[in-house]
C-alpha cells in the first residue's frame, strides 16, 4: 500500500521543506533542491528523510549513553527495565531447558566447578590451574579474581576459594613445590587484595574485568603460569 501511495502522482507533486542538514545524502546525489537553507523534498522521499533523522538521533543518543549521568538514568528508566526484562525472556525462551536451568543459577562456590565449563577458555584454564597447583601468579590471579567478580561470585566465596587452595601445598608437575606464600602466612594480604579488587577496600574503585584484548596481550604470562615455566613463579605465586 505504501509503494502504491508513493508512486501516486499526488505523492510526487506534494513537497515539503526541511533543514538541509537532515538530508545530506540526498543533497550529495542532487536529489533535492535548495531554497534559503531548506531542502525541498517530494512526498515520495519522506521515508528517506525519516530514515536519516532516525539514524542521526540514534547516533547522538548512543554517544550520550557513554556519559555516566545519562547511563545511570537509562539503567533506572522503567521503560528500559521493562525492555530488558522482555529481552531476557526472549533469550531464555530460545535456550534448551537443561542449559537454561544451569545458567540461571546464582554463581556460588559450591557450583563454581560445574559452571566453569561455560567460562572463556583463558579463564577456564586459570581455574583448572588453581585447582591443580593450588596457586596462581599475581597477574593471572588478579585477572581471574576480577572475572569472578564480574560474573557474580560473592567476595566471601572468592576468599573461601583462595583460602581452600592456598592452604594446600603448592604443586608443580604433581610434586610438592616450594612456595614462600600460603594462606596461614599471607591471609591478611590476600584478603585485602581480593576485597580491594571487589571495590571494598582502599579507594573503593569499581574495577572491571580485563578485556579479551588485554588478556590476549598478556597471554604469554598465562601460558607460562599454566606450564610452570615462569622464572618469577617463586616470587609472585
């Protein structure tokens, strides 16, 4: 029906004026005429005009969303909350029931091992390394802690995870390995460091998990951590 209307003689004859900045693409193709700073559009070009206006508004407001004040308002807007809820419903509706039950669980220490199968490969590797060696070097430990924070593991559970692993002897290649750090000796330092990463100590900064790009840059350290070839192991475990 729209096509028939736009092709009608009346639709072509009828024209309207809009600010030329709104139809730069049409101007570039010489599809409009100008008069006193206004672009004269035919009736069958209205969809092009509306598309351009929508695109401009979308770009402008997307940029505004990067501002903390605007982002906070949007996240607390009832319309946004309702739309987000509908998106979640659509998302879960498309997931097989068995997987849906698994991912909708709250992440806690008791189900961390089961949920780790859904971790990104790099974080899954660090999780397995911590279980195998009962230690992680400093930077990988920071990366893993921030990742656990980001996906919702409570700080108490994260501390219990470190306590349970660092209370055990450090292992390398299945053999007990001399490590100068342990929970008994360094519990206060590990507790403060973990709470600091969770934004609960010091400047109370809300740190974000490391991006995939930053982890890729430091992937050699993760690989050395996993295969025990880093010479700094004894100093930073």
